[in-house]
């Protein structure tokens, strides 16, 4: 190395489950985030482009924009698990 600090980032790989957010994971994330918003949590997106300002629509829009700092934990039957930040998961299956 030439004295320069080179920051290397490893490519994150989803090893457990599909590389997209399942409908069950999506429903849970939107439901929990909508509850947080309805209880007074700050909204993480500008509200100008969101129609029908209810907490569920806002939570869905936050998920689509990728601003939620949430980590999904997926388990295998053997007891292994992987923590996956939702920014590495696709929102729509192929």
C-alpha cells in the first residue's frame, strides 16, 4: 500500500431467504412504522408528494424511498441467522 488509506467495502450478500422483502416482512415493517407515526414519531420524508396523509401511506412511502433504518433478522431451522438491512433487499419480487 502506498500510504493512502483505502476504504474497501464488501459487497453485502443475502445468504438466508430470498433477496427481496417478503410480503410478511413488508406488512410487519409498514404496520410497525405506521404505529410509530400515529403515536407521534417524526416522519422521515417530506409530505408534499404523499396523498391521503394517513400513517400507513406515509410508512409505505418511507419504505419505498429507503429511508427506514431497519434490520431484518432471518433464521434457519438449524438456529443460524443473518441480520439484513432493508436497503439491501429488493422491494418487489421478480
